[in-house]
């Protein structure tokens, strides 16, 4: 059954495959964006504006944990797709065990270091004496269950790449629904405050992992838990980590950028400005989650056809994904520029925080329609195993362009300089991505002509 599903990636019409894989991935990623939204809404309205600012401080730390999860998850999913395209079913069957073993090692190291240096890390991320207590209470719970977060991401990527996009979606939806239900229970009923939001998140992920484990325990499936796969193979581990390094560095760079943004916003606008960026982040993430869902749908299709040397199909799925992603980020542009106060009100009823958030959102979203193409281009190189190009492209917006602008503009423009650095980096990274894609597409078209 699984071999038939994987073979269809090389024969079915691209538009049909993209719909088949995109719908569950988009639903799953959109649902996943409700994690942070639910936490933010309940904390902002139930605990207070300062607690919401405290949670905003944890955003880069949570992203670092997610970055380590994507290091293994994206890498294992891409390797699995390519191996299926090459008909190397023996190696494909070993991906799952290697992914779990890598997650055990990495999550243990990261969780221990996070606990030991928690307060210095949060201070570095921009926590003030007023927000530290909230940020610390939230992250202590998240760090204690770090392994669950990592394995949850990895198993979802493996399910999707092995031909089960809907099961991957169901796992995410189950987790999100439970999180939304448990948030008010732990925050209000058990009076746990911001700790309750973290407990709800951890428990919901744990239940989703149980569901994933049941699905991947079926011996009839090519990719399933087996004794022979439970050992770490050096070559496969290196391949998984090298391909996963691109999304890891992108997420890690985003964390560094958020640290700088939080510090600059605190310097020029205080704690409420930091909270405003937390609101903007959550609004933009709703739309970015849809694009990430499209990227997740593209990955197995592009990876399989690259492995099978069907380059025309690989280029077609990139083209269609980029068009849809641009349409989604254009919707964010419209929302952020024309309806920023309404979007901000979803998360808080504090008038001062709404005003700051709306002002920043108009600027941040002013060129966001360019981001869809750039996001898809970076993921395209990851999907076909071109780690070096993917890494370079994933770092251009945040490291090469955004960080220098964040340091140069605020001394002259104040808080607006922080906001304007983001759209300016958008147009620069869009230009870079376009040039790289044009060069690579020409190489593939020459191969198509020769064949």
C-alpha cells in the first residue's frame, strides 16, 4: 500500500498531488498556529498585559527548541522522500529509528543546558524584572518536556513523507484542540496562571505522540518501529542533520533576530512595545503557518521527483507552491495594513498595547506579500537535498539584511526604525531568492533538454 502511495508522487498530476498533500498540511499548520494564539489570548485576558509581555520574551527560546526539533524532523522527512524516489526502501525503513535516536540525544542536551542557564538566557532575550517571573514559570515546564516537543515534530514529518498527510494532520488537530480545551482549565480552574498554559501544551503534545506511535507501529507499513532500525547509523545521521541544518539555522537566526528586536523595542518603547511585537508575531504566524503547510506539501513531492530524476515535475510543484504562497502572504499584507487594530484586539483589550501593535503591524506587513516566494524558495532547496544553497538562502533575510538594519535604523528613527527594518529586509531577500532560483532552474531545464 505504501509503495503505491509513494509511486503516485511520480505519476499523478502535480495540481492533484499538491491539493492532496497541501490541504491536510495547511489545516495542520493553521491549527498549530492556534497553540500560541490560544496561550496568548488566555494569558493576555486572564493573567494580564505584563504576563503577555513575559510570554513574548519566551518566543525566541521556544523557537530555539523548535529549531532543534526541525533539525531532525525536516531532515528525516526529506531523506525519506528522496530514498522513496530512488526506490531505496531498505534505507527508507531505517529513517524512523535514526530520527528517534537523534531526538533523544539532542533534546536531552538542549533541555539540560536550558535549565542550567534559564535566567541568563531569558535576560539575554530581553526579560525585565517585571516580566522575568512569568517567562521563567512558562519555560520551566516547556523545558521539562523538551523531548515530547522534538519527537512530536519529527514523527509528523515522517508520517507526511511516508504517504500519510491526513494522519499527520489529525495528530496536529488532536493536539491543538486539547491545548485549547486544557488552557482555561489549568489557567483558571486550577489557578496555575502562565504555568497552566505550558502544562496544557505539554499534555496535548504527549497525547498526540501516543497517536503517532500507534500509527507507526503497524508492521505492514514500510516505515514503522522495528528492532533493526533502533540504532544510529553515522552516514544517515549526518545526512539527516545536514539537510535539517537549513531550517534549524533559519529558526535559530530568527531567535537571534527576535532577541535584537525585543531589546531595541524595550530601549525605544518599553515593555509594552515588546508585548506589541508578540501580538504582531502571532498575527503574522497565522498566515506564515499556511505557507509552511504549503511547503510541507511540496517537500515530499519535490523530493521524490528529484530522486526519480523527473525534474519537470519537480519544477512544476515549485511553481504552483510559490503562486499559492504569494497569494497567502498578500492576504497578510491586506490584514496588517488595513485592519491592524482589529487583529490586535483579538489578543488584548489594553488600549495602549493595541495602539502600539497596530502602528507596528502596518509597517511590518507593508511588503509582506514578497515573503511567500522567498519562503518557498528556501524550502525548495531543502526538499531536494541542496543543503548549502538552502542554508545560504535561509540566512539572507535575517542575518545578512535584517540584523544590520535593526542596528542601524533605530538610532535615527526610534521605534519606527525597528519596524521598518523588517519590510526593507523582505525586499532584499526576495531579490536574492529570485536570482538563486533562476540560476538553478536553468540548470534543471538543461538536464531536461538533454534527457
